[in-house]
């Protein structure tokens, strides 16, 4: 069931109305029931796999807590290994299934078909943080199985996060927010702006990128490849940010405030800030459970914080793991390593002199930082989107611009030529340019010192315009054959 579908909206609204009228003791079982029903729409086998996965981690949390008295980390280590193995078996089985199939004579047998449950990558990192927080005594092991089940399967965050930590999420279950006027305004604002990002910006931008642009870039002029890459960058951002805003708005109907996941990352002044603004929940997880532990371990051996190894290893390891989390492939490892390299280059000047805080830098330097960070981040989407040979071919093709065919364009506008796509003219598609301008303008409108503005922070005429555009997009989507899936559902 697509999160943007009318059926999902009606189902979630009905579930929230029942939830609000229920006695407090029945609310958690109800949340668990509707989350299981949401999974059932996808595949009944997902319920069995994820229920077993949650039960094992529930038991592991209790074992980790009991082992604290002995001071032995065996259960903690076992819990981490278990969750990593689950991710490897279900998500990365394309590495070991082909050899097994060859072993069985190239027969694709049912025993070799492994089903990947939705949202598994997000659940694995959530469970690892839960076990580590119990081991570090930041959190007591949960003893209420229903409550832990909701933490595992809660449907708004199940598909693509945000990555919620148990020590923050579980207390929200015990005291859901009252549904008053401010909460309604906030939930409606998140839901509306999320739909606008998905339906008005992300889906059209994706649709205007030719299907073979990323597989056969040699067929397109350099100016087209530049535009298609920009379209992909803004489509990817609006797609994921739109999903997060929608599910955060829906979650507020149940009084549960999910954490933010985006804060206009393309306005970042360096890559450290970029990763504090892009996929915030995962970036914070990587920082707290990987970057900081690696840094502390290195500082015990090399106390000098300015040592080259202390500057290089933590960001590189962190971003390589980020690439592996997205998928086990050379292109994603390269993408992660590239972002690690970006952060290393930023940190190197601190060997010579302390870095000036971003807010204390001159305006021109911050503007230059935004341009450089945006450009390098967009170029890094190439290995994220395609295999390395194709990414290299695409990068080479971007510098080979072709002179526009103005003669053909004249025949085109005077109707003396058959209807053509814009590619043969070697001119930018005006609709694509308009959508890119809208995407940038939309982010500029929502930009605020504390984060993104809400719908109600915009001028009244602009609120009305946004709602009219959104209504038109919703009506148009009702007549399409299928809803476009969210990109990060693949992770």
C-alpha cells in the first residue's frame, strides 16, 4: 500500500480515530495490530520474519542487561553479530546465492529464494542501537513485549525510517501527545508539504529523466546529462524528504513525534553540515555508534587529536559503512568512500590551525562553501545511482556539450516539423528547467535559521497557492495506473 495513496490515508485516519477513543491500556495492542495489518498488505511472510527478528532482539536485550553485573560483553557482541548477519542474509544474499545455485546445478530452487522484508535495513540499525544503549546503561531492557513489538513494527517508520532510538521512542509510547489545535496544524503542515515534495516535485522530476540516461549516457549531449543529474539530485531529496514529512505528520495523529530526517541539506556549507542535514537519523546513528567510538579508540593510542590518523580514519570508516548499509556493491562503497574523502579534506586544515566555526566565517566564504558542497554532493550521486563504469562514462559525457540545433528549433516552433522530444534539439527541456526552479524556490521559501518552516509560516496567499497545486497533483495522481514508489524503500 503506497503511503501517498488515498486508501492509506483513509486507513491511517480511521486507525487514529479509533486509537484516540480507546482506553489507554488498549492503545499499544491496537498500534501493534494495525502495524501488523500494514505488513500483511505487503506480504504475510514479512510478519513472520520481522516478528521473529523482534522476539530475538527482545530476548537479547534482557540477556545483555543481565550480563552487566559480570562485566562480560559476550551477549552485546553476539547481539551485534546476529543483527549484522540478518542484514547480510536477507539483503546481501546476491553475493552467496549464485554460487549456491551453481552448486545445485544452476537450478533456482525455492530453498534458494530469500525474501527481503520491507524496512529491514532501518530495523537492524535500530536494534543495534537498542542493545548498545542497554549495554551502556543508557536504557533499561524493555520487558513489555507488546511495547517492544510496536517499537519494531510501528507502521509509519517501518518502510524507510526515520531511524528511531528506543530510549527516545519508547517513552513517547507511554505518553502520547494530546491531539489539540497546534498538533493538528503541525501534522497537517508536515503531511501537505510532504505530499507536495513527492507528487509535485519528485515524481515529475524522475519522469522527465529518460530511462536510458544513466545506462547509455553516450546518447545524450553534455548539457542534457548535467540537467538530468540535477533533476535526479533534487528528485531523490524531495522523494525521501517527502516520505519522511508524510509519515511524521501521520504519526502525530497517534500522538507519537518521530524525529526529523532532513533540514534543507543542499544549503550546507561543508560536508560535516551536509551529513547533519541529510538523513539526519541515520547520520546521527553513524556518528554516535561508529564515528565517536572509533575516534575514542584511536585517541587512546594516539592522544593528539590533530594526528593525521585521528583525522582520517573515523570519517572514512563511517562513510564506508554508510555506503555498505545502502547496498553491498563497489559503486556504493565508492560513494561512501568519496563522502569520507570530502570530510577528510575539510578536516586537514585543522592540523595547521583551528577551524573557524561556520557561523563566524564571512558571508562570501559560506556562499562559496554552499556552491562547492552542493556541486560535489551532486557529482557523488553518480556512483550512488549507477555502476562505476556507467558513472565514469556519464561524468565524461557531461563535459561534451553540443551546439543547439536552432534551425530545427525554428521548424519545431513553426510547426513545420513533427513533434519531437527536446533531446534532438540539444536544448534544455523547459518543463524540466521549470521544475528545477520550483524545487530550488520551494527550499528557499522554507529556509529558516531553526530548520524548515511549516506551512503556516508562509504568507497566506502562498499557503493558498500551495494547497491548490497540491490538490491538483492529488487529483491527477488518482487517475494514474500506479503510485510511484519511494526510492529509499529499496534500502
